[in-house]
């Protein structure tokens, strides 16, 4: 079962490079690592239309730590020709979760 919740990215999870703002995936996940348990979830899948990065790469589209203590999955649709809402967006997220 999926449930929609709104989560605001903490200020410390953002950084700038070359005129773009990036959500730093691991930093964001660590800041919100208690949120899935607070919400009674097994995993929190965070979807954003903002640019995302990890420790090594910029403009990534997916991130997961594989650490059971950090049950947060992240997806970015930045730069993709994909509606933010609706069936196409839902299918894209569902396909990535299954993958």
C-alpha cells in the first residue's frame, strides 16, 4: 500500500554548484532517517522534481543507501520529460520501486 505524505527538505540538505541547487541525497536521508518510523512506514520513497546528487555524482535520478536503518528511497525527475502528477508519473515511480 502507498500513502502520500508531504516532507520538506531541511535547509542543510541543499547545496549549490554551477548555478544550480542540488538536494544532497545521503545528507537528506540521514536528516530524515526517523521520519519513516514516525509515519509508521516500512520505507519512505521521496520524489522530487529538483536536481539531486550523492557524494560522487551530480544529476542523479535515484538513490538508496541499502542500510536497513536508513529506509529512504529517493527519485528525481529533474530534466525528464515527465509530468509531476498523473498516471505517467505514477508509473515511472512504481517502475523504479520495483526495479
